């Protein structure tokens, strides 16, 4: 929302004369916050939803060395498996 407001303000600085901003310049932080909240209540939040991630692809079946089972080198050295 802040990024949207920032982009809008840039355009408003060009389109709205400086005299229109003078009353707003004297507002306190509380007044500015109340004004911004009233504007944000009218915002259509569905415009800012994140994209939903699709389902994950299934893990492919092993093709390389598929016939052989992995055997740890330490077991081969100790003679547990042959």
C-alpha cells in the first residue's frame, strides 16, 4: 500500500497545485494518520493480493543407478556388506 501511495503522490505533485497542499502541511501526525486511514478504508485490497503458488511437481523417479542400491563406503570397508 505504501508503494502505491508513493507512486500516486508523485503524480499528484504534478497535477495538483502547491496551494492545495498548504492546509495538509500544517496537520499533526494524528490528523494525517486519521486522513490516511479514511482513504485506506476505501481501498480495494483484492488488487494487492499475492499470486498463489501452484502445486509442486512430483519428484522424478530415479533413472541413474536405479538398479543398484546405495551402499556406504564405511560399510564396505568394515566388511558388513559385499
